[in-house]
């Protein structure tokens, strides 16, 4: 498990975001969620990219991603 906190940028009703959450949950990856609709700057930045998994180092993994990519990104 990485020491770096992870954030999954998403929004309600996004089926790709739901797929990403299912993937992360299946890998027992701990993450927090951030709805991009709560902040205009996030909506502008991630609007067509979500879901996006980010760490506190500023690195991002944009959809589509799979199990192997998540493992490499998180060090899991």
C-alpha cells in the first residue's frame, strides 16, 4: 500500500467512474473521492478526463486504466 494518499476525481452518474471505483476496491486500494462538480476549476480541468487517479506528488493516471496500470501507479 503506498504511503502517498490517492484521490479519484469523479462525478455522480459517471459509469466509467463507477468502473474505476470497482477496480480500485477490488485491489484493496485506499483512496478518497473528489467530485469535480464541487469546484469549477476541477470541472474545467477533468471534465472529459474522469475518472482520474492522482497522488499527492501531482502524478495522474487517466482513464482508461487497468489493474496492472493501477498496480504500477500505486506500487501495490
